[in-house]
């Protein structure tokens, strides 16, 4: 399990560096971090830009803040409770980090080696997958469902941040994305929202679900298919999936595990090439780029990993105009 920094040129990516917890002495020297980030779980479920030299990662069953300078190394980190099922994280103001989990959002203090969790969204947010910070409105957006076990409506819960009390307000506004719809690839589950990304320079969210990708306009509160919006040049106009069966079944934009947009409109995404509810079919194996209106009949990936074919998520690390990270200062490990 590792995290890689890639550089794009001419539509393809090359690896610049790689950080693996198992090879970081600052991880392995601490028995708790070695256990939760290396020994207990090989998963790498999220990575987010924090500032120009740091990123935050869900490494195994732990949260890591990594400094890229001079070479990637752990700066601070902690283990999550063994009973949790985390999918994403986002750094909040005041040295805090929010982790989205199966039964809500948990917020931790980054200044502590063993922080206690504060839980938000009980009874209102389930099966949460991705968290996104909005500095303009001081809100945290979290995707999920209205009922447990991937059932009910697909929603985005909006938690406002109280700058006086330095905490989220546990009374989220609910944006309904899908109304009691089924996942086309697994009829036992709902069509749940999966990933979120801010559109550069606009008050819009890109939202991927199990079946499609939407654009949500935060000013007008309109929810529109990304293949139709913006109306003059849709973000995913004419998009065809590398998976032929997805196109044949009419779900070309289904199961984007991660997505983001560069300022020029190019979409960065990961998407499984297989179809179905089996675990192996739900794993992407490449990083892809798509520019609205373009065609790539061969569907050449922008990057494929060697040795480890699974690439769960890809994130843009350059600052996204209009969507700055919450923190520009971090605690330092002892």
C-alpha cells in the first residue's frame, strides 16, 4: 500500500515520488502506528492536499499527515478505533480532521497522539463516503445515505462550522441527490453518492453516485446530469466508459470512485472497467483524464500502476481556485 505523486504532461502521468507507511521509520518506530497503518490493514482509502508541502491520508486504519519536503515522511498521525469503517477524510480549521465512516462523521484533534473522537450526524447520515471542505461558506459536505446499510435516499449532509466554538454544528442540512433509487450493478443497495469535488472558480459540486455523475449548483440548488451541464459545454458531454458493458447498459458514468476537475475543464477520475457487484469488479486499475467533447476510442489510461493494479482514488494537488484547503499550519510531531 502506498501513495504516489504523479505529474501530468501531454495527457499522461509519470510518478514523481512514493510514500509507503511500511518504509517510513517514523511510522514503524511507533508500535501503535506500525500496527494500524502497516500490519492490520493494507488499504489506502483517501488522500487530500493540506497545503503546498503536506497531504493528509487514510493509511490502513490510521490518519497520517505527511510532509513532502525534502522527501515524503510522516509528520504526525494517530490510529482510528478498530471498530470503525472509514472511507474519506478532510482537514478542518483549528488543527482538526474529519473522517467519514459508516455511521457518521468523526472529528479528531491533530495536536494529540491519541485523540478522542467527536461524532456528528447520528441518525441522519449513514454509509458516508467522502468529505469536502468549503472555505467560502465554512461548511463540510459529506456524501451518504438516509438509512443504514446503503439503503434509502442518496444524500449530501452539510455541516456548518462554528468559528467561535471551533466545531461542526451537529444539525446538518440535507441535500437529496437520489430518491430511493437502486444501484444498477447491485440491486440490493441504493444508488448512493460516492465522491465530491469542487468545480474550479464556481459554486458547483461534482457528485458521483453508483449510477451517474451530477453537478449541484450551490447558488441555485439545481441538480443536473454532468453530461448535460453546463448547457453550453457539459463537463462530461459525449463521455464513453472504458467498460463496454457500462455503455451498452446506459451507465457510462457509473461508479466513479474519485473525480476532480482541472481549471481547463479536464476531468480527473478513477472508474472500474468491470461491471457487477463482486468485490473484484468494484476496483479501478487506472487514472483517467477526460475533456468534454473529446473522444478516445482506445480509452488509453493516463496512468496505470505496476505491481499493484488497484488504484482506488486520484486527487488533484494543485490548489483548486475557489476551493482552498482549510489549514495552512499543522502540528509538529515530537
